[in-house]
């Protein structure tokens, strides 16, 4: 009995090695993620910043343009206080300055896409934003302040479209 217990214990303690199964190695090439060029990564950050600036500008611009046009309409129908008229003129000048400043940033961004070879791939998406900014400035100059916001909405859409096709990567 002792002999049988020793043999049974020894047989029980041995490890059974599982049968090796060979798996077919994938013949598909390994894809390593490639980092987009620095120009593309930097441009993506600039486009994102401009999109944020334009969105904020549109939101701030809305009540200001409505107020300017409302006061202009009121001035046409009846006499308004000199202080109100002066404040309205000051607001018009501030709005025109803000549009010019925003336009300068938009012009610089589009020019960068036109001049850098790595960015020309995305130029079709962003092209035309300078003309839209100029259109907004013209509308404001002619007294159509509320309408001067509409080109900025199109600019924002173009910037977002450009962001959607640009690769995402950290600088």
C-alpha cells in the first residue's frame, strides 16, 4: 500500500505539459503611428485658437450689433440724447477696430496655409476666410452691423471643417 501511495503521489505531482499549438503569425505589416510634420501640428493649434476666438467674437458681437442698429433706427425716427449718440458712435468705432483686428489674424492664418507646402493639403477647406472677414468689415462700414456677423459664422464653420481633417497630435 505504501508502495502504491508513493507511485500515485509521484505520478500525481508530475506536471502535464499542454500540447503546443502553433498560431499563424499575422502577415499584415505592423503600422506605426507617424507624427505629422511640425508645421501641421502648429497650424492645427492656430486653427483651433482662431476657431475659439471667432466663436467668442460672434457671441460678444451679437448684443453690441443689435444695440447699435436699434439706436441708429431710433435716431432716424426721433431725437435721441447727445450722450447716447456719442456712445453709439464710440461703440461703432470699437466694433470696427475689433473686426479689423480679427481680420488680421484670419488673414495671417490663411496666408500661412497658402505659403507652407505641408499645409497646402488643407487649403481647400480654409480658403476664402480672408474674403469673408473683409466682407464683414464692409458690411459694418456700410451700417449693416447685425449682418456683419454672418460672415464670421461661415468662417467658424470653415475653421471647424479644417480642424476635422487635420491630424491630431501634440506639439
